[in-house]
């Protein structure tokens, strides 16, 4: 037996929640389907992470967000978005993966698999894709990347105490991981194909990681790449030649990307160079009628263009368009 909705929102991150709220406020029956937990990407952020923004810029649904400091942390953000979901009584199906979307505008079918392995089917007049990008890590493409010691997400340092850890990358995630791992007693080496720590690293993190490198506390190999990951070592190509580093764990923190395979499977057209989906700028409806895009996936591979701060407003554009289309 299937359920019918005016709109199915795929993804329950901040942008997906904002879409659900805006649809609900216009009298539309909507359900959010999330393959993980509510705001799943935020949950996978480092445990002690602090946002590089102020609380009011993370707010959705006109609910105020409070923080003990000028900038909220991960725990405060998770609590806030849970409160938003409760306040608006949003219908959210957690731990349910969308397998495919069939049908057409006004008569879509959304096929899913829930956490028990049961198949579900939803009837929907409109679809909103708010799937984000944090669930699809960029790959190194080297032998050994499939080893269980290779991790693409960093949450906390304690499990790696007194181990040899390689951190690949030089942006915020890599810098924070390297510092916290070193503070906790791991022997950390940083590897980056660029010339230096990225200029985009938060201003209170950048001098700290640079000083640790300058003092030799965190050895760093710039203009270098990993060529192979072995069970007990990592082979690295450096400007001075190839070296082998003793190693227990590897954090490959080289960025993330939207689930382009899923977008393609739903019939979304992507621009060849930027992989940016083609959408109506005023409504965010894609070239497949009835399917709307929200959040960072609108930017394609330019994931630094859209954040929670501006993606949260997509819900209003989309809900206005859907309501006008369905109600006239």
C-alpha cells in the first residue's frame, strides 16, 4: 500500500527541513525522506566543530537559534534542528533510502527501502531534491583506498591515540583533524598536493596548524601525493622522491561532491563543464517538470557557492512555485 502526498522532499538537512516547513505553511501535504538521521551531514561533522557563522544565519522557519558563544557548535546546531522538526511536526522518514523516482509531473512514484529492508512506494505530485553533498566523499583513486583503515570523515581523535595517522588535505576538515589528533597524542603527518595550507581555513585554525608544521610537531609534505596505501604504511610521491611512511590510519579529507549519479538517474540534466543542474532561477524547477532542486546540489561541483546560510531560502521559492502550480 502506497501513501500519497502533494510533495516528497528527498533529504532532511537544514535545506530539506526549510522546504518541508514552507510547503506545510502553504497547506501542502509533504513528507521528508532521509537516508540517515535528521540533518545527517551535520551529525557527521567533527564532534567539537564550531560553525564559521552566527546563529541567526542558520535559522529556518522563523525560530530563533541560541548559542552560548558568538558562533554555534555542532551540538547546538543538532539540538536546534531537532527542535525545528518537533515544532512544525514535520513528517520525516529517517533511515530510508530513495532507490528511484518514476512517473511524471503530478503523478510521481518514489520507490524507497527502509532500515528494515522493506520496500515502500510514495505517490507524489511534486518532488524536491535536497540531498546535499557531504555523503559522497571525493576519492583518492589509489591502490589500498578500500582498506578499512582509510576514513573519509573525521569526528573525534580519541580512538587514534598513540597511532601513526596520515591526514590528506589542507582545508578546514584536514586542518582541524590534524590538530585534534596531535593534541590527543597521535603521531600525525599531513600530506597535500598544493603548496601550503589553504587560505580558506578558518582564521583561528590556520596559524595554529601552520605553527605546528613550522615547529616540526606535525610533519607536512606539500606538493605531494599518496600513490599507495598499504596495511602498515603509505607510499608518498614528494618533490624529493618517493617515501614510505609507517601508518595505522589514513584520513582522506579532500572534499565531497553531490550525488551526481542519483541526479542523473532521476533525469536531471547537468551542464558538461560545471556539472551544475539546469534549473529555473526563479522557481528552482529542473528541466524534468515537477522536480525541484534545493541547497548545494543547485551549484553542481561549485559546492562553495551555497551553504546553509543561503540554501535555507530555497524552500520559499520552491514552495511558492508548487503552491501556485497546484492551487492556481
